[in-house]
């Protein structure tokens, strides 16, 4: 158990407690495994990568058999069961089963196949199923049998279920067996900074390999842990509120670091002058924030290339007609104050007195514009109210319409701030992750002028 923890903790900083818990539960194959473990948390919290690395260590150090599956790929019960059998039988040199004997059309045949390994020299079996919420759509007996698979087969076997949902969402009328739950919480800002900082050595090597000979000396002096830490603090001050998906943050931080380093290599800014470096990087960071999750392959800071890439992506995005209006409504809700909704979306909102204080407050300062500062959270009720206000035709509130909100979240065009399991009761808080240029092009596709309904342009 200690060897597994020592091998994994450097790979997964800030997940030491989760690694220790897993090691105590399934880290020793000489002890009985628990029947099942449920690992859940938001996307980007390390569920899949941690479970894969843990099972690999168990396989190498303790010679147990492992199977790692994705329920999205195994979309039928037969495919799921046969993939489990294939993965568990690959290492069996003494009792290699014939291909035809690995067939399992139902759970009864699956359990019988596993019982054939009873009494073998194998000391343990570990089965991990990612996106386990898809098991609810399979045969009604799949999930209950997996939770009791150890009892039914008599093997030292544990099933790991990975999902973004809490286990309460799996309960049905017949009930389910009790299960051990392990929650991987989202990383806080300090933990995110620590994880991003672990990329420093790799980033330094890559940057030095790309340097020209006349810039190599300056780069070696500038690329220090403190310099990179200052950059990450500035980076997270822009991105952390809008995105907490660590893999996405790592990708974007690597892409923007070359721009942050450029004035130091030119000799125009000292590497210790954080304020001037911030003024240099603020614009590109905010531009990158508007394209997070979109994977637009373009040089940052080139408007013509940027506009062309955004337009191409917006025109190729295949969303339903009402889905496009929901995305526009989400952007307006994220970048307008709720106090301005009546003035923006109601025809007869009454007169508004123009006080000098109000006029000065609305002076167009680019750094203080809502579209520059980043998205703010909004409720489902406000989203739907704006959606109905900007849509010319009358549409009923149906399950199909609400499901399009979930589709936008799945496509990373919207993200949850809180209450991600409560779309239906309206208590969820969302924010829009796309930028102004993207939404403007979406508006052109459906014939809607987005800028006309933004406070920044009034």
C-alpha cells in the first residue's frame, strides 16, 4: 500500500487523501476488497486519470487483474460484459479462455463466466467503469448485479464506478446495495496554482528549445520558478472564476506563457516588473478566456486570424434553432446586470432619469466593460425570461427546450456555478463561457443583433 501511495502522490498533487483512501480500501489484495466503490466529482477533478493510474499500480505491484471501461463506448449490456471478460482474461496464461467461451449475452452468463476463475491463483479483480450514470439506461439488473458481483461470484472483486453525479441519483423503486462513496472536490485556487506550477520544468525545457541563440541567455535568466509563479497568479486572476477545469487551464496557460515572456526576451520589460507584464498580457488573456473549451488553433493577438477562426467555428456549430437563442440569452444574462433587464427587454419600461452620476458611471472604459471583465452567474429563470423576450415567436416551456440547456452545458458553452443537479427546479446557477465575437456570429446566423441588447454598447 505504501508503495502505491509513494508512486501516485507525485503524479497527483492535492489528491493525497483520495489516494490514501483508495489504498486502504483496495491497495492490499491479501485483504478482502469492498464490493464496490463510487467515485464522483466534477469534470477535470482527476477521477478517470487517478483510477487508471491506481489500477495500473495494483496490476504491476500485486499482479491483480484489472478492467477499465467507459460506459459511453459500451452502449449495450452485451458489449459491456464481454469487454470486462476480455480485459480480465488477457493476463490468464494458465487458463486462457477461447474467444467463443467469453460470450455473455446477459448477467447470468456473465456471472457464470467469472465463477470459472474461482480457485485460480489470481488474488484480486478490479473493474472500473467510467461515466457510470449510463448504466441506468441499460437493463434493469446491470447496476444491482455489479454492486453485488463479489457476493454472486465468490471472488475477491471490487467494482469502481466513476461519475459526475452523486449516488442518490441512482436510487430506484427496488433499491440498491450500500456502496462506499469517495468524493473528489473541485480544486481551490491554491491547489490549482500548485498543480499548474508542477509544469514549470517541462515548460522551461520547451521554451529553451524554441529560443534563438541571441535570446537564450535572457530566457535562462528569466525562466525561474518565481517568474512562472507570478504569471500563474495573473493567469488565475482572469480564468479561475470562469473555469476550474484543470486540464483546460493547463492547456491555456501553456499557450499564453510565450506571450507573457516575449517583452522580457525583447528587453523592453524587466522580468521583475509585474505591473508592466500584466498590462502586456491582460488583453491576450481576456481574448483567450472567450475561446476556452473551443480549441481554436490560432495565434493570439492577431485580430484578422482570430475573427476568421471564430466565424468559421460559429457557422459550423450545429445547434438547434432555439438552442442558438438560448446561447444568446445566456450570454446576455452573463454580461448584463439584472437591474437592466427591464430596460433592455421590456418595450414599455418607462422613462429613466439621466443623472450625472449615472452618465459618468456608464463612461466607456474598456477595462471596466462587462464583456471584458468576464461572465457573471445567472439563474435558469432569468435565462428563460430573456430567451422569451428576444424570441419573436411564442414557444411553450417543454422538456425538449430544457434539454437544450443541458446540451449547451455538455458542449462546454455554458458551465455550472452551483446547483448543477437542479435544472428542473430552477435553483441552478450558470455562466456563459463563450466570447462576444462568437455570440455575435451566432446572432448573425439567426438574424439577431446581439450588441443592441448589451449595456456596454448603449
